[in-house]
C-alpha cells in the first residue's frame, strides 16, 4: 500500500470520528434542563350576621320560621288607637366574619285583621336600652309605613371585628303604632327580613 493511500484512509477515519464527536457534543448540550415550580393556596373568608333582641345574647335567625321574636314593651298585646309599642333588634357581624357589610330591609309582611290599622317606624339608636316609643335616632324606615311595605327604607353598614372579636353592633328600634281604625280583639303578626351583603 502506498503512502498516499494510507494517509487518505487516516484522514477519512479522523474525519468520520470528528463527525461522530460533533453529533455527540450536540446531544449533550441539548440534555441540560432546569425547572421552576410555583403554587398558591386559596381560602375563602367567612361572613355571618347575627341578631339579638336585648343586645347581649346573639344568635342566627336565618329563616322566617326561626325569626327573632321582638320583645315589645308591655301593652303591645293590648293596643288602642294612637298607642305605640317599641322593641329593639340588634345586628352585628360574628367573630369569624372577614368583611364589612351593607344591610337592607328587603321584605316586610303583616298578617291578621288589623294589618291595615298598624304602621311602623325603625330608627337606629345607641343601644337596646335607648329604644322606646318616643326614641329618636337615624331613620331607617319613616314613621307611618304600612306593615307590608319597605318603601323608602335606608340601608345601613355593619363593620367586621378583628381577630376573635365580633363586629360593632347596630341597634334598631322598631316602633309600631295603632291607627284610629284598629279593631278590638284582633291579633296581627308582623315580620321583617334584613339582607346583609359583604362589602368588597
């Protein structure tokens, strides 16, 4: 074998080896990867309004059947024309609630023969002890409103507490007045619904 043929074979072998090495180097570089992961955990806040007829003992009244029985002053069961009976109802956000709220009177209903002879008013007062037939305060429902009406009712706000503390209470004073056409010996029931909406 001549020297030129030997050199040619060596060159081809080296060239072929270089090609193989080149491909191997390319595969090695493409195999480098690095990952990053991220995650989030999401929880829901809590929202609950509770009520009290005396300002000290609070519980939920979430349905018409479980409505709080307002403690109207002595004489509410024996009204005569022109009489007014009053009772407090206190609302607050419970200690687990995360958000403030806006509260609206969303329904009012009266049943019984004297429904049309009775009207009501709601004012916001400082405490349950301040509720009386002559109480004054921030008007929520104007005097003379029919038992079946929520017309003109004003919304009010509730503020959430912090930590394990309930929100600040808001005291409503309900005042029910008998008209001149009140019929003797008849019983009438009134029921009101408040709806609280969480503030964003």
